[in-house]
C-alpha cells in the first residue's frame, strides 16, 4: 500500500515536470553519450542460449561454477593490462576496476574490492568440503570466483576477490564498453518449390 502511494506521488511529480520533445531528445542523447550501458534487471537465459554465446570454458566456469587453471595465459594477460574496467563476459555488467587490482601471487586475477558493488554478490559456498564465499555477477548470476578475507594483504579492505580471468572482459581506460555476444537468430531458408518431374 505504501509502495503504491509512493509510486503514485512520483508519477504525479513527473507529469508536472514535463519538458518539450526537443529537451527530452537532448537529454536522452546526453545520457547515451555519458552513462555506460549496464544491463537492466536480471539477465536470464536457458543453458542452450548460454552455450551459444559463451565459449565452452566460459560456460563451464560461469554457469557450472568451475575454476580455470592457475597461472594460465589469461592470468598472464591480466598482469600486463593497465588502467581500465572489467566486465562480465556473460552479460556485460561492470564488475571490477584496475584501481582495485593487485598481485596476490595466487595465479588468478585478484581485486580487493568490486568497482560497482551492485553488480557483484556473494554467498556461502559449501562445496569441496570447506566453507568459502562465492562471488557471482548480480545481473546474470554467473560464477566469478571466491572472496577471501583476513589473509594479511596490504590493501584497504584486506579482501582478495580471486576471480577467473576468462569470465572477465577488459576494456582499457577510455575505451568503449564491450559488446556482449548475443544469440544469433536461426537462419530460415526459403522453401524451395519441388521440381516438376
């Protein structure tokens, strides 16, 4: 009831603040040029849809809570990347910034804090015979890795977000947000008329 009243008041206020079509167009263009496009709401796909847009390794990690091999090629690339932003390979949500990146010498990309906390969630993980804290993308629910606390790293949070590098898309500072691969629609071939015999 209270939510409905709040919504009604908000809608009434918006209708009083109507601006011209020209102003609305200018505001929309300004927003489109300055604000990064984040996925709105939850991104939900079937397993088949995920398999069409992710590599087999990305699917294994993001959708099946797998772990990539330590000190692999992706980790070597991560160590060489400069300033920039890391996005979810599944849905394009902003996850981490190079400002919070550090070398923990663990063999996987490490961050001490998510760049955009609303796009990262954590939950208890009891698999593997131990208690850990799993890190997931808030938009698509994809498994990113785990976070560990109190390991003594000289970082502002004393946390290590240990993330699988293959599920991250890096964009250098000043670069455009990565395009998220979308499932391509099935091609429909025109029906051929049967040849007359």
